C-alpha cells in the first residue's frame, strides 16, 4: 500500500492502534501512555496517533533518549512511532535505552514494514504493530509523497524532549 502522505500513514496507523486497543483491552494504556517519535521525519505520523489517543508526542529528534525523561517513563506504556524507514540497529538502540528506564510496556508502531526485517526487535519490545505489512523485501520503498521541507516544517512545531 502506498500512502499519499505521512499524515495519511499516521491516520491509518492510529486507526489500527485504536482497534487493537479496544480488541486487546489495552485502552487502559491511555492514561499512562507516552508516545515517542523515533526520528524527526516521523513526527507527522506520530501526531496522528497522538490525536487519536488524546496525548502529546515526545520527539526524540535524531538523538538519544533524554535523561530528563527517566522519571516519566517508569511504569508507563511507551509507544515508539516510526515511519518504517529506521534501521533495526537504530530502533534497537532506542528500545534498549528506554528499557533501562523500566517502562511497563514498550510497543513499536509503524504504518508499514516487512515483519521479517525487524525480527530482532520482537525480542526486546512487547509488540510491533503495523498498519499494513509489505511482501517486498523492504517496506521503506513505500512512498509517502512528502518532501523534506514538509518534514522540517512539521518538526519545528514539536520541541525535542517535550
């Protein structure tokens, strides 16, 4: 599936997460829910999910997990929002840092990906949620139709670490 934009991709991911939250009875996650955008380019996707769960997005930017987040992560559910383009190594680093802060759960959510590509991540997160899965070797071939300028503009209104 091709998305017209990262906003559309985020909207569809938000719908999938809301359905799963109801079906799997994890809607109780909302009060303690933290949403992290794994990279600046993922902010438009994460914003759509945040709107669906009536919460804020914490932008990791392209940096490590900020030490200021340590108290707020403990015993809370964390959903990492990615656009499906981050490498498994990059995501493993973020998850490892977050796990050291003792969250209740860590979920990774992305609009589209090849599940085989993230086989190591399944060992360190509680679940990985895809809006759609791709039969191709790499799901990062999914085109979002958004220029880097749009991503830069969107990221300017989300302060890093907040």
